[in-house]
């Protein structure tokens, strides 16, 4: 199966078919994603099979964000201004049929690649994730995100992501 990500188009993408196993993520895609895009508060990208554009098998949403240096461990925030531009990976969901296949990491890499490209135009130092639970936090830690102590917030420097991203 080959996948590609594209901007959410509610008139073209079947968002009702996605079952991520996390109802609130599925409901947000069906009921709120289009409004967030229209209000320019988040951009949602859906993951579709190359041959079947309409069926959504995963998605992620990105938004501009800022971190306050004083809320970060010194090792993370060192050298940054008091307010640090960031990109929030607001949501990431994959259909249950693809769980356990490694495709969650591929979907995350797609989101991170898009962020690296965007930050060549609009600066951001970090990617921020607010994990929904310990399992999700472990997923992001596996891919190099660092947890902010006593929270489910994780960060990774955009420069670190860019350094390991294969060039196209």
C-alpha cells in the first residue's frame, strides 16, 4: 500500500470511515477539523491510499505555537529567547487497521517533513506534542521527542529533525 498526505478537503475525503481507536480523535476530524482550517487555527492533512483518494486512513493537524523558555528544562531551552516559536503537532491518528505495522512512525515522519519544509519559510525552533496518555508519550519518545518533566508535553528541535531527515 502506498500512501500520501494532502490537505483535508471535506467535499472529497471520507472522514467518517476513519477508526483510530480513539473516538475523540475521530470525532474531531469529522466535526471540527474543517472549521479549524476555515478559521486558520490549524491545518489538517489526511493520509490516503494513492489509488483511493477518498478514504482517510490517518491524519495529523499542525498549528503555530510558542513555548515560554522558563517552562522548559534548562537543557532544552538553553540559548533560546524568552518566548520560543514552535509548531504544535496538535493531533495524529492512524486507522486501527494499520496499528502495529510501523505506519504510525511513517505518518509522524510525514508530519515532521512538512514541518521542516514550512520552517524554511516561517521560523520555529521546536515541534511540540501534548500526548494524550503515557502510551502516546512513549511513541513520541521513541522518535526522539523529549518529555517536559511531570507532564505529557514533549518537544524536539526542528534542527535535530532536519538533521536526520532524508533529502529528496
